[in-house]
């Protein structure tokens, strides 16, 4: 069975997905006139808006939930994987994909806000919601919701819990079963508290862990300051095939850079759309911009931090074998990528690297698991409303915690394979959906541009731009105008 799983991973994460991710990101970048760049100051300003209500969370909290989903083991183990199989040049293409992904992230999160609704007393939205309302394809929306619930509820969580357990076993010699029990108990306390508790934990833990990780990178770079020019030259020359050692794998560098960027920041895969829809904002484009900025934090800052630590200390190997072979043979770099990062930290902090990275992985992966549960729950809420199975949300909590525990003690390579299948499937479905829905997304951005030029705080009314099925915003706009 495992052989079939690995072959399916090879098919899903083949060149077709690489070209699709690059193409969609480039299309939205050009069509939005580089929205992820021209509105960068606005992204920073919007992070300070702190509106919330009993139905919704603040824009910053939604940003932190999305970032907790983006910043996970992909930022540590996944980056090492990209370097191991694509060489140092993969880092350059990872950053390029992150820049293009900023536009894709803006589009999908804007759509999530545009077509959100109130359900079970909270704002709910995401890819199934905008597929049904925007594309008017209910059957497709139900299928996507099922795939998301399956992926985030069963297939993907094992990656995070497995990496936590293996890193703690390496650093502190703790039995994975014990680690699994601890993670399940802590996670259960949070997810049974609902989205508000998830948001309250995320907006405190995520900023701290990201800042601490970047500070560590700066210290390591400072200790190897003289090596920085050579490292940058190595990345650039490898990326374009000029390096005598890595020049022959330029295609592999691009492929692995794009794959791991997509795996890490999941821009365009629909993951951040669920938390984006939960935010209390006055215009859909606001949360789109905030989520566009989260791509920079995840990949350009955190992923690049990991890559620089590994490269500048020389703690990496390049594996010429194929992805499937690596999975089957448990080649370090894919399933044990954290060891590269741990070794890099230990070159400066002797005896400290394994422990620090293990704790960082715990914080990164644990907050990611919180985000995964929220995504799966929102998909289940959507299915509840369509299929009338009110017990599904309660079942999800139990199943999710069981999967997290099993992931802690199961085969590492198999967990990564299942996760890749889940992520890859969602990428295809959501990329297609947001391209088909690009017209209403562009209308929302044009409306935001117009109001910003007029010097007013943008407030959205779908009737003014000719968008249908955005019922929430009609009600919101009428209430806002009444207050005026």
C-alpha cells in the first residue's frame, strides 16, 4: 500500500502543480498590478486595526490563525527538503514563489470575506462557501468541503504531531507516545474552547515564536558574517544553473523551491480562507491584504531564516535521487530535515541546537494543528448545513485528536506522504476555483482602490460593483449607512 501512496504523491506534486502555482501567482500579480507590493504599507497599517465582535475575530487574530497554519514544520523540515533535493538554488525560487503567492493569497482571502456568512453564531467562510455562492456550483462546493475536512481532519495533522514527537525524541529522548499524549491533552483543551480560544492563543504565541526564530538566525548569521557574500552567490548561481556543482539541477531547484513554498505558505490552496472569513473588517480587500502579508512572514522571513542557517553553516547535503525513492528509503532531508536545522544551530550554540529547534517545532507545529482543526471544523459546519448531519462537528474533535496521537507514533515518511496528498489535492481544486472567480475579486480590489484614492475608510457594498450573492455585505453596508 505504501508504494501506491508514494506514487500518488509523485503524480500530485509533479510539474503540473509547479507550473499551475507559478502561472496562477504570475497571473494575479499582473492582473492586480502587483497588489502585494504596491499596498505593502497598507498591509502593515491594517494589522493595527483591532475590530472584533461576538460573531467575528479581529483582523490581526485572523492573521495569526492563518500564520499559525502557514508557519509549521514546512518552515524547518520542508526547507531542508528543498535544499536537499533542489540544491541551494531552491531557496531563490522559494522566495520567488512566495512573492507571486502573495497575490494568490490576496485573491483567495478577499473572496472568503466577500462570500462569508453567519453560521452557528459566528462568521464562517472559505473555499466551499465562495465556490457555491460565486460559481454557483453546489455539488463542487460540497466535494471541496469533503476534501478539506478529510485533508485537515485526517491526512495532514500527522505531519505536525509526528515532527513534534521525533524532534523531542532526538533532543530530549522522550518516548513519542508520551509526547503524543501531552500534545493531545493540550490541543483538546484549546479546540473544545472554540474559535475564540484558538484565536486568543494564536495571537500571543505566533508573534513570539516568529520573532525568536528570526533573532536566532541573525545571531547565527552574525557569527558567520564573512561567509554571507559567498552564501548569497551560491544561492543565485545555483538558481540559474551557473554553479559548477549545482548547475545541472536548475529544473529541480525550481521544482523543489516552488513545491516547498506552496507546502509551507499554502498560498492559493485555500487554507487561509477560513480564518480570513472570520475576521471583522469593513471591506473584503482589507483581509486579503493582511493575508498577502502573511506570505512574506512565512516564506520570505521564517523559511529564508531556516535556509540561511543551514547554508551558511554548511549543514546540508544534496540528494540526487527521486522523491519517491527518498520517501521509501527514509533519506535524511525529507523526513529528517529538522536534523539539518538542529545541526546548524549547534554550530554556534553547542549542545543547544537540538533542544531549541525541538521547542521551536513544538510551537510552530502545535499552533498549526490549532489552525488545521479550525479549518476542518469550518468545512464540517458547511457540510452540516448542506447534508444535515449535526453530530459531525463533535465526531471531528474526537477523530482529530486520535489522528494527532497516531501521527506521533507512526512512520515519518508515510505521514509526509499523506500530508502531501491532502495539500496537493486542495491546491488543484482551489487554484481552479479562484481563477474562475477572478472577476468578482478584481471588482472588489477596484472598489478598494477607488475609495482609498477618495481618502475615505473603505466600506464595501456589493450592489455598487454588481456582485451577486454577497448577502452579508448588503446587510453590513445598510447598517453602516444607517449609523452615518
